[in-house]
C-alpha cells in the first residue's frame, strides 16, 4: 500500500501545473473594424464590451486567447450606418449576435515579442482560419496582468457571407483589438 501511495504521489507531481487564467477587462479593452466605402472614405465601427480570457499552459509554454464581441454593442458615427451594419447583409445581428475569436496555442514569448497569431474567427455563424499580427509590448510573458495585447488583421468579408453592396464597399475589412488583461 505504501508503494501504491508513493506511485500515485509521483504521478500527481509529474502532471502539468494548472493553467493560469486572466480575463479581458471589458471596460478597458477595445475592438474596431474599418472598411472602405466607395474607395474614398473609411467607415469605422467600435465594439463596446469585448470580453474573454487568456489561458496559459505552463507545461507547453503557450497561451490561448478567446474574445467575444456583441454585434449589437457597436458604436458608429451615424445611426444610419449603424442600422446598416446590424442588418442581414452585414453582421445580421438579430441572427448572429456575437463575433468570436479563439487563437491557436501561441508561444508565451510571442505575447511580449509580437508576431503572427493564428486562430479561428466566427462571424455570422461562419468560422474561418485567420492570422492576426500581435504587436510587441514590454510585458514579460510570465506576468501578463495589466498588459495590453494589440492584435491587427485583415479579412475578406465575403468569406463570412457578407455579400451586400460589393460595388460600393470594399471586401477587405481591417479588424483590430486592444485587449487589457486583468485577474479573474
């Protein structure tokens, strides 16, 4: 029995440590998109209430970022443009109230040094692989609390079923997030 308890204790010590979790501070984090209209002007939308988390895995020295945006909580410079982006031809907020991003496991060192972050983006119920550029910051990978992770990327809106107004609106949409991390 003593040998069995010793073997169990050895196995438990060999298991990877529990993941350290941080949440996205919704009040201090931002997300936005820009798209060219008539190749002359840029339309910008700001999402309020970004939420999610960053989970680290010390055993593999990686992190996964999950972020959710509510399409209904978008601010725009005009009420007419806001109604249009919430309509079925763009975000279709009534049927698809959330945009979701989940990164692939990303090396912890990349969180400080910057680089490409691959993941899955879901818009309008359509999930596609994407790659965002993470900007370098001064936070050490082992202490990300209070850090700002800035992600930038470019998607093709037609990949997500946004086919309306293709003559007037660019298919290329710039996405950006500034995520502030805080303890759970």
